[in-house]
C-alpha cells in the first residue's frame, strides 16, 4: 500500500510535524507499506519528491535537527496521478488539522487517516467546540466569544462582558493551536493587552474562566465504535501549559498513566468518548480534560484531531500503555481510514 505521508505545513507546529512524520515513517511496516513522503514548507508550497524524501531521511537519521527546505508546487502532483493509495496527514494546527486538507482528500476521492472535514473544522474552532459540547450536555469551562469589531467599539463594554467570568481567566485565539497567542489574565488591566495579542492571530477570541485543576489527556480511537486509552496527565512547568512548555524546554512533566483512581480514570475515558462522538470525530483524536481540584469534576478543554506522533507524544504513548504498540496503532488508523472510505463509496450520489 502506497501511503502519502504529508508533513511540515504552514502552522507554528511545522517542526513538530516533521518529527511526527519521521516517527511514523520509521514505524510503518515496510512489508505492508511504501511510504511516499510529501513535504510542505512554511509558506505552504509543496516540495519536489526528491526534496521531500531527503527531508524525511534527514529527520529520521538526525532527529535532533529539523531540516529547512523550500517547496515550489501548489500541490504534490502524485496526489493527482494515482501514485498513492491513502493519505496520512501528520500536519498539526492550521491548514492540516482544520478540515482544509481533508476537503482536498475528499475532492480527490482519496482515503485518509483521521477525522473528516466537519469534525476537523469544528475541533480547531474553540467556540464551535464549546457550543456543541454544551448542546450535548457535556461540561466545559464557562466562556464568552468576542470578535475584532466588538474590541474596536471600546474596552469598557468588553470588560463588562468579561467580568462575570471572574479572575483569573484565559484569552485565546479561536482557531489556533500550540498555545500560540494565549494569555493568562490575573488582573483586569491586563485584559486589554491579552485581547489585542489574541486578535493579532485571529479575528475571534474566547475569554474563558481559568480552571484550578489537573490536565488529563485521553486518546480515542475508532469510527462508529470508538474506545479510549488509559488517561495521561500533563504537569506544566510554567504558569500554564504554554508554547515553550510544549516545544522549547523540558520543564513540563508527562505522567502516563495518570495517577488516578479507577473510578476517575473511567470517568475520564467515558467523557472523552462522549466528546469524540458529540463532535463527530472519526479515526483518532486526543481529548484534553481538566480535573477540578475542588469538587473533582471533569471538564472538556479541547479536542486535537491530529495529535503529535513524536517519540515522546502522549497519544501513541497512551495507546502503547493500553496494549496497542506504535506500529499496531498505525495499522489500525489506516484500517479505520479504509473502512470509512469504503462506507462513503456506498452512499448514493443520484437524486
């Protein structure tokens, strides 16, 4: 099976995506799969096939060095000429995890790993995610949504809307990952600059009550009958789990499995699967939860439809602890993609 392994991309997680891609390439069984590397540079251009192959080779042989490269195509032609059987996007964040490339695969009638167009677009949008969670009766932190026009009308009216949330609170761009543009506000005078920082990345932001709780992550896998991994826990090394904590230093601690009692572990798994279903996910997702220190209630924070696949990433690690090795996990994801594609082909297209 010829697998188009797509990595890089335009998001701030470009480098992480290359590491994820190299990890996937190493783990795919060469007796079952032929890896067809496809690399996208930071400007969104697709590299020549020899450049893509060399980038992947460099990332595999020298995992501590992230290759720098330039593309020159608007799209890899091998996606159009039947050179591949299935796509495996290892693209994190914007233009990879937001439904855009999934829409391309749908137009090409190409099976692909991971969530579909709608679920990908919803899960990258924090406000839409929260609305659907609330509609499904699932708990999430209180929040409001603001847009750039409301900010331009004056700070006082915005402040009046935010005050019922109380302090501290978080200000986040609606459609961005990796904690980019996120600020924690502990005093009201800091709200204005936090809004302006988030609005530099997106025209919409959410202002969310800070939760005093533990950060619990659960891997979910499956189409119509998803199941959950054992939970893991993130212990931030900074004031919150920010970009530097995720990618620039080693201050945070990953606990897997999470030190939870059996009852709480089951609660986390059930809530993760419920959120996965409510948001229409398929294939895979990592569901991030909060466990309140006061009261012990779980809340859904967000859902990542293309979680990290690096050697230290939580998603494959949690599945390994749940009895599914990294290579077996990749096999399962490809099987799920093929099954979903086959089911879609059975749908009627006539009126």
